C-alpha cells in the first residue's frame, strides 16, 4: 500500500504547559525515543510505521519550541528508554540535535544504553537542483537505517522509497510550498 504522509497525525499525551508533544503512530509506547521537529515529524511518522512492521516500536517527541525547550520531557524519556535519536532539519554543526545530545549526555549519561545519535543535514550549502537534493534531505528510509543500526538490525528500507507517490522533496499532496 503506498504511503502518503498526512498532516493529520495522531496526538498522544499533550501537556498544555509543555513545549513538546508526544506523538505516536500506535497505542504502544516504546523502547526507542526519537526527537524531531517541523516537517521532519511526517518523515518520522512514516519511519515509525515501517519500524513497527519490523517489530520495533518507537515514540516521537515533537518539539513545539526550542527556546525555551522542555528538557524535563526529553530527560524523562531518555531515562525511560535509554536511547535517543535526535533529528534536525538544519546542518549538523550548531544544530538543535547537537544541543539535545549534549544536554542528554551531560544530564542522563547513566541512563543511556548506548551513545545518542543524530540525523541532520550535512555541513554543506543547501543544493538547489532536484538531482542534488535527492541525497541531501533525510527521509524515512534514512531514519529507519539509523534506528536499525542502533539496534544492530539490518533493515531493508528500500520499500519505503518505492511507496512514495511524490518527488523526494514533497512530503504529501497537502504541501503547497515553499515555492
């Protein structure tokens, strides 16, 4: 079945005073914690659906704000799961993903089962040609590959690419920008 990313995803627990939102694609909470923001949320939800078909449950924290950031929610999550994959739509150097990993490593080191990982854009200028952007932007298959690597599992994520109905830089038919 082709996967179409929809802007209407299932909201999990929401604290009205919180700067983060737990989002998930199923009723089960997980052993894998993924933190992401912005358009990356839709890619993560796609990846979570794929991971669940491979017996891996995952949970997403969508950052609603990065200044201030809800560190307690992130720390609580790491204490619960022992793992962290931080995603960012910015470059690796100076990214919010790097700051999250730094703070988690400093404040929750004893709770970590393995080194936190991050998935960001490379530290190069953003390409503008369609051919070059295909490998520049991180997609659900990239998230699946990193999660598989973190768990020592070799996941075949090629099916995720085959399910796409749109160009690699368009998350769904609802997306009308930025150009």
